[in-house]
C-alpha cells in the first residue's frame, strides 16, 4: 500500500484497571475512535487532492493511487468498537483473526500483579524471556507464535496497492511496526507503542518513513 496507518484500539475498560483480556471501550476510547475516523477522512481528502493535481498536470503516480482505503481490525470487541464511526459504504472494512492480541491462556482477564501473585513462576519466566515465553493454557501464545501467525498477513499487506488502516493491539502493533521498520525481533517485546497514537508508515525507495500522530484530547 501507499500508506499504512497503524494504531491500537481506543482505551478499553480493562486498560483502565490494567487487566489483559477483551473488554468494551471506555468513553475516552470511543472518543478516540471518532477522532480516528475524522483523521483518516482528512488523510483521504489529501490523497484525493494529490490525485487531482497529478491529473491536472497530465501525470499520475505509478502504480496509480487507489481510491479505496482498507480498514482491518482484529476480531476482538475493542478494535471493532474503535471503527464503529467508519462508514462501511466508504471503507472496505475487514475483521481478521490474525490481528487478535496475544492470547494469554490462563492469564486472560488478570492484571500483571494478579499474575505475579497467582503464578509467580510464570511471571518470572516471562520477565526473563518475553520473546520466547508462551502463556500456559489452551491456545496460550508467545511473541514468536504471534510473529508466525502474522507472516501471511504481512505478505498480503506488501501485495496491496490501496491505503490501509490497521486497528489492532499492543503485541501485534509492536511486531508489525518492528517488521516495517526493520527492527530486530529481540527488541519487539519492549517497544513503546502507546494507546491513542497513529503511526503512518510509508515505504519509500530510500527506506521506510514513519510519522507518528498522537491524539490531543
Ligand atoms: O494491556 C493491553 C495488552 O494489549 C494485553 O491485552 C496484552 O496481553 C498486553 O497488552 C501485551 O503487552 P506485554 O507483551 O507488554 O505484556
């Protein structure tokens, strides 16, 4: 794609209390969703303007700038709610399981301090080796597992020619940004990726350009 916007979902009620797991958005998280839809609309207008200027000059960027903007979210409540303000008539919206957050197995729904209290050995094992650590319990995942499941999606992403907004989660965002910015996977688990921030990634011949936008309430 010409431009990939990447963001985490808006603040969820679990984010407020520091729990990991799926939960609906807080009032603030919903406001972020509304702001995100205005922001993307604005960006689309700018693309439209460039297209017009190019056409007036009798030139078009190659490959042609596509009009559609694809919006991909995970299958979880908090990303779906974040794009509620996006009009499905204007955007090609897809919910994709591969974009789901790392699944924490028996630790889903707990806070980090609860994990430390209930499963001190697990807590320690993850602290020592976050990249390799796999959460126990059915379907529990590690960063490496998530890297693995994102591979087909990365191939699809590189093949696409339309602009794309991805609304996902902390771990997935670290991995996607890490990949696009050529950051070693050993560094991915500790990357700072804040809520209510949009990363605009543009692949250029001389390297990838990343611009960061933070929501100012
Ligand atoms: O707290 C939000 C969250 O996205 C959780 O759902 C997830 O388990 C966690 O962040 C991942 O962050 P870390 O790998 O740093 O624990």
